[in-house]
């Protein structure tokens, strides 16, 4: 039959389909998840629109005979003729039991199954299925199975835990990078010369079973080692060193490291912010404000710098300026939950508890798993006389942190004000058991917050 004859027959078969089926078939030609099924429907749809089989074969990048085969299946069997016929191939080899075995194997090492390799390959997975369940599959089937159960073959990444503390490790890594960077030209020249020389070396000088690139890397590392011993012993402090000391709670050394780093990078906004925050945590409010002012001048789009300066203003009793800074930070990062919490604390300090409740509520909506947000809003509810709402918030905090004595202490106070003395007594006993030294003064005000770096 001529190709134009198949086009006419496909168009006639198309007209015999209902409008609903036609709409579904057009949709399959564009959006179906099975690429091969979608391709077959594209062939039919193009034939219906009057395109010749040869032009379809050219544009879809398939053979002419494949176009004719699809057309014949549609004419003879209708839409059902385009379904993948491999569905009738028989029982699948890979069942849920096989997939479960593969997942268990992937969670372990090949050496646990008697293999010498430390990492998995498709052939090893096939061997495991053969040994354990007597099922042998092809590498193609194994590849599809691993993809389906989300077991991906990646480059192995050996783990070597360093016994050093983070600050020491970071300092040594940065020193190594500095040395390597200072002698990079020397190393590159050496590698080029060695590569050219190696191209003319007799084969006996290069071990047959060792790649030349690996030997070049070994020699390059030797050059770097020599450069390291010949380098000046002066220690260079980086921002990462100072940051590590800050996060480790060593604020005095962090300030010294930030200062040394700023001597060569005087306008580094994050370093200025870090040193200012360290001064704030040490109680040096004047130094903290000076550094945070400079950080904001250097980078006026850093919400953390505005928030930390607001903490300085708050401790100085300048609440209006603190609120202005936090509102500026919220303009830069509206979804920063801690900012809403800090804003609520400022309004609480000004005894504007209703506004504080609203801001704490915004913080909770953004981060519903933060205990302090519930404690703070609950304390404001108690100040407003809404003891039941406060108890609900303290209960939510207890659900998130069962061992938080402050939540029990605050709820005990709310129960006492509500007149439920027995519940108040039980919560007070729990708080006393968790922390025998908790003071009664902890029953009011806001909870544990600290500036971020």
C-alpha cells in the first residue's frame, strides 16, 4: 500500500473515534509521561493532520518503516494498538522481595557479602540476587531497578574523620591553600616540564601499571611540601578562622582574629558584623555598635547586621531605634522568623503586649518548631490576662521540649493565676525537678535569644 493510502486510512480511523477519545489522544501526544507512547501518538496525530510518513520519519527522527508499523496498528486495533506490547511479556523477574534485598545490600558494604570491593557495582548487585534468591537479570534490568528504588551509583567518597577541632582544622586548610596559591605558578611550570619530559622517557622509567598523571600528582605534592617548608612561618588568619572561633564560643580570640583579618580587609562587611556581634555578646556595647554601623555602611542589605544592632539598642534602652532596625531587617528578609520574635520582645519591653502577641504569632507561623516563640507569646498572653491562651502556648512548648523547665514554670504560674492550684503545683514540681535552681524571676519576660553571626 502506498504511504498516502496509510494516511487516508489513519484519518478514517480517527474520524470513527468519539470526540472525548480524540481529545484524550491529542493530550497523550503532548503530555504523556511515557516517551515512547507519546511518540506513537505524535505519529498518528501528524498523519491525521495530513503529513506524509516520510516527513514524519524525518522530523521525529525514526525509521520510515516504524511510522508505517504504528499506522497499521492504529488502523487495525484502534487506540489499544498503540499500547506497549511488552506488558504481555510474562511475569516480571524483579519483585518487591528482590527490591527489598537490594535496598538492604545498598545499606551495607559489599565486603559484608564476601566481595573484595568496598563499593557496589551493578554486577555485584546481580551476583547478590543470584546467590541469595537464585534470580539472574541483565545489567539493563538492574539499572532500571536501581533507578526505580532510588539507589544511585555515584563516585565513592571515602570518609576520614579528623581528630582536630574545627578551628585548628580550618586554620591548617587555609594555610595549605595560601601556600599552594603562592607557589601555583611554580607547580604548574613543573608539571608542564615533567609532562613534556615524560613524553620522551623510556617506558622503564614509568611503571606500566601506574598512570603517568598519578605520578605527576605525586611529584607535584612533593614540590608543594618543599614549598611549605620554605615558606615564611607567619600565620595568616582568615575569616573562616575567626568565624570558627566565634561559633566555638571563644569570643576574645574571635575578636582578635577578626581584627587581624580586618587589617587587610577593612571593609569586609561580614567580618565587621562578626566582630561587632562578639563585642555585643561580651557586653561591650559601644564597640559593638561601632562595628555594626560600619558593617551596615559596607553592606546595607544584611538583615542580620540590622538585627544585631537592634539588640545593641535594646540593651541601651533605645527601643524605638531597635524597632526601626528590625523593621528594616524585615524589609530585607520578611520570612526571617527570629526577627519577628525580636520585634515582639521589644514591644513586650514597652508593655505593648497585644502588638507583641501579633509579632510572636508571625514568628510561629514561619517556624512552628521553635520553643522560645511559644514561651514568649504565652508570657505576653499572661500579661494580657488571657491565661488559657498562655497555657495553650506553654503546652505547645512542652510538646516540643519535654525537658524545658521554663515551660513548666511559666505554665505553673498561669495555672496559679487561673486558680487551678493543683495543676500549678504539679508543674512547679516538674520545673523544680528539671532545674532545682530556677528563680521565681524567670516567670516573666522573654526567653533565651542571642544575636546571630
